[in-house]
């Protein structure tokens, strides 16, 4: 599978607009398809995750034809073609296949009419067949194309799975991201990516993976490159993780006022999706691994409806000074 990307650089991030050339045999394996005709092509070019059922085009309406989409022929389309006379059917197929369509997929194991194969040979188009009913085929194809063509962004950082929470750790180089991740791995958490995190937006959810060439590798200054999977076992790593929380590490600034109550809501935007973020100051003596664990636990509590700050405010409203004085006297 070859990926064609247009790179747009934004500060420390790179945004990719993706298109794909996918090998025909690989595409058929993914969806259990049969090749009816592929001509001299070895791959299919995909530029959109949208799918088209060409019912209107078979009725000779081409004003809004999405020819760059995969074309699905279901029972209705095939029945409509077979209702035509031979001349009309050939003219209809010829016009449809004259467009530069990625491929045609016939669902429900239907037998294609002779004109479809003849026009596919004439214009060197790919024709495939599925045993699945049209609705199921469209669903599986949509999932596959969404995964392939999802907007992608590469970020400098570390991605970890802490208590089931996907935590993206960002910050300037040498701030301590990898060392913190290593401590978290030793505490039983799972590692996803170090240095470069490839993030895809799939159905408004951000999913991070490591680039294949550096998967499971981590860089430690003074030591070099280590293989986390080989050193700590398969249970210490995972291939991908949905990102829920961003932790930004920065050098402690004595003049800066950091969030101490949790009342200031920070956000971090990736691919137009806003994620909650905490800025954590770094200085000698701070145990960042424990702090990140606490952040992940707190995120899970909030996702289950418990708000620590709201609980504190409730206690403050019901505060009884006399009880505190009595307790102090007893001590």
C-alpha cells in the first residue's frame, strides 16, 4: 500500500492530506472480493472515503456524478441494467466507464452483464465482486476507506496508555518525556510511541500510532535507542491508542502562576479536535510518573461524572467552623 501525502508544516507538527494507491490483491483480501477484471492495473487510487451507487448515472444523469468514488452495483442497479435493451445497456455502460472511476464493485455475488465487462476492458477499469449484501459491503468499505484516508498529523511527543486513558506527552526536546514514559512502563503501563506520534482522525476520534520504522523504540539520552517490547515484553506495548488527554511538560517558571485548583480548562487542538490538557512544570525532585498517573485517574473520575473541584466547593458551602474548633481542641 503506497501513501501519497501533501505535507503542511505547523510549528512542531506536520499535517498530511492523504490519498492512497492500494494494491488490488490487498484490497480484495481486506474485503473478501473476487477480481472480475483488472486489465493492466496492479493498484487502485483512492482519493475520497465517499461511495457512490450509480443509479442516477444509469438513468443518464451526470450533472453531479462523483466519478472519483468507488462505484457500487447492487441488486437495483443490476436489475435496471437488465431491463434495458442491448443497445441502451451498452450505451449506458460505455458512458459510465468512460469516466476515470477507481473501481466497480458488484455486490450479492451477482453475475455482471456482458456490457460491464466489455466496457471495463475497453477503458481499462477494475471490476470486482463481493458475496456480501450491498448494505454490509458499503459499511465495511466505508470503515476501510475512513481508516486509509483519515486526516493525519505527526506530532513530536510520547503516547502512553495509563489505566486505559490515552495520554499524549508533549514538550520541548530534552524536557524528560521519554524518561517519564520509561518510569511509567516500569510501573506497569503500556507504551505506544516515542519521539514521533502519527495521529489519525477517525470518526472524530484521534488515534495515535508509532511510525512503522521506529515502532517499539525509545530514545534515552546517554543510553541510546532501546527496544521496549524486547526489554519489557509484549504486555508493555500496544500498536495504537485513542488519545484522551494531553500533558504538556515545561521547565518550571517561578514567575508563572500554574493551575492549582483545576478551575482553568486548557485545551489542545489536533486536527480540529479539542482535547483537555494539563501543563505540568518540571523541576528536580518532582515525580512526573506519579503526577501523570494522578492526571489519568482524575480524567477517568471526571468521565464517570465525579468532579473534585465541585466536591470541594460543596464542602466549603457547608463548612462548619464550630466542628473544626472542637476537633482542634480534642487534638
